[in-house]
C-alpha cells in the first residue's frame, strides 16, 4: 500500500444487493471499528461517510460520492467513520472489504436524515429503511470515538 501510506489487512468481504430507494446506514462499530473499502459492481449508489471521532477537526463532517459499475470508483471509509448508501438505480450490488469482522453487539447507527449533519442526499423520495435505520439516534445522542 505504498501509494496510500496505509498498512491494512482486510479480514472480511461482504456483498449485498438492494433495490432502488433502499437506504442503508449510517452504520459503524464502536468497540471493534472497521475500515471499509467499498465499490459497486452493478447499478449506482450515493455513498456517504461521517467522521465520528471527537478528536478530529472534521468531527461531524461528511463526504458523499456516486459509486457505480460504470464509473468504477471505490471509496475508502476509515475506522471511526459511520457509513451509509442509497440505491439510485433499479438495483445495485455493493461490495466492501473490512479491516475487522462484523460484531453485531458493537454496531451503532446515526439517523440518515440527522438535521445537524445536513447530508445532501441526491433524491426526492421516501427511502426504504430497515427498522434499525429508521429508529437510529441523532448524531448529538450517538456514541462516538474519542
């Protein structure tokens, strides 16, 4: 990883498929944080990462980008960031490599539409949410990293 200066070992690969309008996230693991290298192999998503590290000058800031099979972009989501995406195409296949295994007991979420984060999602429909994402806490109430 000479180009990035990072020394990483990926431990788990994940593959999900979702239909248009599905929004997943914003997720992170508090005890066993995961770095994620994400990409789309079919369709298109808008992908978002939010800095959850209180010691960071970017705490509470977010970045977002379009990932698609066509543009072949990847996004590196470092440990200490919440992550989510919304499917913009008819369906999308999403692949991600993680630096630690999934530990459901350490998973946390932040509400995708949090008014303090002001994420500019590029859609004008009501997204399809899992119960845990619809009931996620606000950023101000979320457990964060030091």
